C-alpha cells in the first residue's frame, strides 16, 4: 500500500484507474494499491471466508458494551477500531478452522453443543434446512453449515453459511440458488466462547 499526497493532482482521489490501480482513504490518509480480482470468487475457500465475515459483521451490533470494550487493548496495539480487532482476530482463528469468540482470548469453555437434527426439504432451485437443537446441550451463538455434492469431510472451505442460533429451538436456513441435483449437508453448533459442537451426520435434499 502506497501513501499519497495530492493524488491525481487533487486533494482526494477514490476509485480505480485503468482496471489496475485503486485509490482510497484509510484513517484519513490517501493510499493506492493494485487492483486484485480473485481468480475464482465462488471457490470453496472464498465462500467459507465470506460466510464467516458476514456473520461476524452482523453479530458485532449484538455484542454488549462490556464485550466490545474487551477488544480495546488489541485494537490499540494495532491502531485499529474495536470492530476491526474483533474481525481480524476471529478471521485468523477461522483460517485454522477454529470458531469465533465474543471475547479475547477465546477460552473455548462451556458445555460442548450436542448433535443437532436437521431436516432438509428440497424445492425449486433451493433446499430449506430446519436445524433442531440437541435436547440438552445447545449452542448459544451460531450454526455452521457445510455443503457438498457428494460425501465430504467438513472444513472451512466447504462452509456455505454461518447463521445465528435461534433460541426458540429450531434454526432455519434456505440454501439458494441451486442447480438441480442432490446436496449433502453437515452442521454443528458453536458457543460464543469459540467452543465447537459435535458435527451432525450427513443429511441431504434434492433441488429441482
């Protein structure tokens, strides 16, 4: 990243130039960087990373003031916001297929969520998932949903969604759009301490 003074003969410049350079501002400072286009933005790892990023961004607003303040020390060490500290720490964990935490460090304490029971209903270009909690050992933050077109081993690279746990006992998710075919799902719950639950056996549904 290159810092600039008076970019493009102006006081400020934003956007891309000739599909090769991007001008922007970070913390009040102008900078330029190369424009990078992912070779396959729909690849498994890309989808897995975006799924967690989306979940974390949505959940930040639900953290209470004490939880948000817990990220202040890390934020000050790297001169970033509490939000960015929370996201960067949890995305680093996720790259190692470890679950996010509301607090730092992630102590992974609590009772491990038990096996959920998922019912998949196929439809036109979609599969609807109804995820029922374990009878006693429930998650308290999220369900992580993996998908494959054949049998597979769960990994962050086959995660298609991280959805907020519904305290009502059943969490729903609609996987769409899909091409016609059979889809296989494996799911586990997670606690807000970063503790991962037991992974459910494969269930499947047919999109038409």
